[in-house]
């Protein structure tokens, strides 16, 4: 299904928990308040299954830190059972050394792993945890397990901009498929530390000069730079004026809301009563369809631009 701005809904982003074993100073918390309560694997898979009727093809599991959910394996299996084509996960990677193969076996296809510094002291300053070695071990184990394409997420700030060349070289050396350079979001904790925002234009200029190939991805109109065996994707949710025009996501919050935009709190549909009400499965499906249709109807870009025609003389 396509919203009134011509944007299809293809990706369901699911917040599994707000709990995290890191405390990154810029965390955007998926644009959610620190709500209580967790959805069950069956509730998550039901929302995904109905979403497939409206174009959902992939599910991304996020947090907090999703690997802290003890029923993570069950969640992935449930999503596979209802027919989700691709299941991915965003993680800090600290528990992946022991989990990577189990997650792959359960049906997880790929991972995005956050890595914001290769300097131990700076890593601890950014994340609040002395765990760089564990994260690197997790990245290597995920590669061995075949969780691919494996993507690293690097949020660019004034604190870690000097780490960029090292991160690129590290990514190429160990065989990472993609490196995502992410602009600091003015969302969640990012609002309070936006003074650390770093513009990415100068970085893109260098990447453009080095790249053998440059393309624009449909999702968020992200530029992609091909340098040797590595793809570097630049994600600018703040500075890219057409970022929202390429959004194909809808979100399921930790407390059971369909959230139509990371930046908006006023465009949500509460479905927890549908999921936990005393309804038959058919009735739940019917009510969830109505919820999706309302969500798609109210969905709109956070940033909208009007293109004025040129004046003629």
C-alpha cells in the first residue's frame, strides 16, 4: 500500500526492548519514550503477518539492545514462520560472539553492528562501556556465521570524526560488506548533544573522489560509494532535504503502537488492546488491517519541501 505522498510501506522496524547494556551519549531511542512492557513473539509476528498484506517484506529488530531479549530466537523463528522475506537486526555486537550462529540458525539474515571508534578510551567515552574487544570479536563471529551483508554503523560526531579513516580501513581488512556513516540525529538524547553534530559534505567529497562507482539508494535517497570491496553509505536524516521522501518504514514500538515516523509522536496508532483483547484471531486480523490503513492514511514526511516553478518573463 502507498501513502498519500507516494511512498510504499515495505519495512517494519520493531523495537524489542528499551533496555541496553551500552549508554551511547547520542542514542535516539528509536524516537520512543522509555515505555514499559514488551510484546510477545506471537504479538510481533501477528503484526508482521498482517503487515505483509500491505507490502511489508522485511523486518528490522532494534532496541535498546535486542540481544538482551531472552526470547530473541523465538521472535526470529516466529517471523520466519509467517513468511517474512528478510529479518535483520541492529545491535551493539557485544553479545554476538556467543549468539551469532544461533541467530543465523533461527533465521536471522543479516546484522547492522554499531562501531563508533577503534580507540578503546574513546569507545568507552562514547558508549559508557569498556567493550571494544568484545564488539570486534562479535563482528568477526557474525561474518563467520554468514550474517550478511554485514553492515557497520558509525555515527559521525565531533568526538569521533578522526576515527573515520581507521574505521574504513578496518572494514575493508576484515571483509565487512557495508559501512554506514550516519549523521547525528536531533532525536532522543541527540537533541541534548546536537552541538557535536558534524556535517558530512566534506567527507562525501573525499569519498566521491576515491569511489569507483557512486549510486543513490531508493531508501532515504542515500548515496552509496563503492571503494574496493566496501560500500560506504551516507545517511543524512537531518541535512538531506529529500530523506523523508524515500522512507519506506513503519515502526512497531516496544509498547505496541504503529509509529509512522521516527520524529513524530502525534502520528501513532495504539494497537495493544487489539493484540491483548479478548478477540478471535480473525477479529484481531481485521482490526489490525484497519490500524494499518489508518497508519498509512496519516503517514507523512517530517520534512516537506514545496518546489516552486521558475518565474518566466
